[in-house]
C-alpha cells in the first residue's frame, strides 16, 4: 500500500514551495542581479515559473512571468526601483504553491 501512495503522490503538482529566495547583486553593476532559491524537495523533477514586478506593477497587479530550469535566474536591464519576486515549482502535472515574495531595491 505504501508503494501505491508514493506512486499517487508523484502524479500531482509539486506540494512544496521554493524557499530561501535571495538576490546576488554584482558590485558596480546595479542593473544586473541573479535571483536564487532553494529547491522545494531534493527529488522533485521540476522547472520553475518566476514572477516579477516593479513597484508600480505591483500596485496595478501586473506581474511578469518567466521560466527557469535551474534554481537561479539572471535578470538584467533593471532600473532604479523596487522589485518583487516570487517563484513557483512546476512539473508535468501542474504548478505548485508559490513562494514568499522577495523585495529587492536596486541602487541608482
């Protein structure tokens, strides 16, 4: 019976959200960052949806979404602003829960 419940749990979207979202900023280059996060579970075969928005876009609930295969995503051409990021694991069965929102303020 345990094997059946394991097989059933593998045929559904990820249950856990990505965590430990961090920004790696390049010194002297304020328009380029790397968004990094920890996998939801070691054995999950997932890709990721990365949702981002500037301060004005958050106020208007306009989020942009991109795709990442690994646990980081380089982002460039950022303007001096506040940015918000959320990450969601995805597998062939659908999207998992969304991470906490990370806020990052670029320097001018």
